């Protein structure tokens, strides 16, 4: 009996050990360990697919003013001929609206130190929760139109260019002059909407 019992005991141990290893293998196959990918923080949503070359626009200087002629501004804003006049210097335009109120648009250019600075600026506008800054993508789909309400300014930032275009639309100085002359100043919201129109028209005009 002893040889039979010993043989039975050895077989039982082998079967038990085999089942244990099989279960371990099954568990390993069913529950693989996930590898967590570590990524470097990036400027999410900043880069845009470029649909044109706007170097002529962004590389312009005051010597290139006006970037849009009075006639072009009138056409873009659907205003009558003679509604837009160059004021003070070539980059500044006085605009008489259909209701007789007056406003001013100053189109200029500037430069930041690096592309990273440009992306940081765009990020600041996109993430702002104060209501003082806002940003939208241009109709061309490749440039940011960033609005700074406190200054009454619109900045055109392209993620691929260190230079930018600015459109001042909320001139307090112009409002003071108009008030002294008894002229109604165009509401800032209207001027802001017109600045957005002009920004898109600039991209359309200089696109190559």
C-alpha cells in the first residue's frame, strides 16, 4: 500500500502545482500592467495649420502705412465714400459711421522677442478669466485675434511669426477731442467689431 500511496501523493502535488502555475499565467494574460506615458507639457491648442504666407503683412513697418487705404476700409465696413480719412499719420484713420458718430482705427505692427513669447501671449489671452482679455481664431483659420478690452486694442498673433499686427480701436484721446467738438463717439463695441472685420480683411489682402 505504501508505494501506491506515495505515488498518489506525488501525482497530486504535481497536479496542484501545475494548476497554480496555469492560474498565474491566466491572470497575467488577463490583467497586463499598463504603462503610463509621461509627456512634456506643451502649448495645447496654440499651433494652427497655416493656410497662407502673411510675411508681407507682419513684416510691414510704419513706412508701409496705410496697410489698408481709406477706400479699402470703406468697402470692408460697408461705409459710403469719404467716410474714412487719414488722420494725424498714415497708420491712423478717422471713421465716420453711417449714424454720424466718429471713431478711429490705428493699424500698426510690432515684434516680440521669440516665438515662445508669441505663444505665451496667445496662451494668456486664451486662459484669461477676468473678462479683460479674449481671443478668437481668424476667418483664415491660422491666426489669433486677441482683444485687450481695457486698452481698446486687437492684436493679431500668428504662432509662426515673432511679429504681430495691432489695431487700436478704443482711443480715449479721440473720444475727448470728439466730445469737445460736440461730436458723438462711436460706441467701443462697434469699433471692436469693426476692428475684427479689418483684421480678417488684412489677412485676406496680404495672403500669398
